[in-house]
C-alpha cells in the first residue's frame, strides 16, 4: 500500500468567510484536471480528507471517478489559525515562518507546530489502521502535510520541506515509513519545482 498526501490546490480567498470554509478557485479547479491525470489516481481504494471545504472538494474529485466515498476527519485539518483569522499574504508568510521556526511556541495564538504534527500524524495512522487492500489518498493541507513529512523523514520541523505551492503531493509507505519523494506540484511538469 502507498499513501499519497495531497494538499488542496488554489482557493478563492474571501476575508468575509472563515478560512476553513474557503472553496477552490477557478485555478484550483483547473489543477484538479492534472491531479486526476497522475498515474496513481486510478489506483486508489480509499480517499480520506480534512473537513475543510477546499480539501473536501479536492477529495471528491479524486474519489468520484472511482466510485469511492470520501471519509472526512476534523483531525486532518490545517494547523488551527483561528486566533488570527484571515491575515494579508505578506503577514501570513511571516507568521508561517515563525510557526515552523519555533514548533513548540504558539505564534499569535496559533496551534503549535508540535501539536499540529502529533494531531495530524495520529489521524493519518487512525485512518490507515486496518486498511491494507490498496492505495490511499490523504487530502489535507500544506502545513500539516509538511509536518508529517518532517516526521516521516526523521528530521526536525522545518519549512525547508514545505510544499512548492497549493496543490502538491508526496507519497510514502506506511509500514516501512519510506518516503518516495518530497512534495511535487500538481500540474504541468514545469511547475514541479522539487
């Protein structure tokens, strides 16, 4: 069994809507076409997702052609940033840098990276438990996906392993913990920067 960790593609940013309810933008929906064209997309036997709208939309796109139901889990959500809500992009990048640089410290009330990493990893393990009859997609978010990648690689939390952009993926073997590769961008080959 191989597990494919997928981050949702681009979202329609609306400061008036809570971040977890943001849906995919037109560019994000276009990126789904490239997601479905990946060779492994047809091999999935299970699709699990964060409950956030953008992740569920992505998961449904993967599951529908295979006749699969999406299993959702709140614990697969992005790090809790509700203390700040929407912040402008430049400020968000500064906060995200601090989140990864100081994993045991809450940045302006955000969930700590250490807590988010433990929560997300436990949820992934729980959703894989007893499922050994095929490949699984875990559709979630770049931050927690990166935290899991750090754990799988046995390295300290670092933003150096962050996704190259919304709508990325990596693969690992749950039994051995072997990571096939880091994040790859979903889309035309020229967009895969890693």
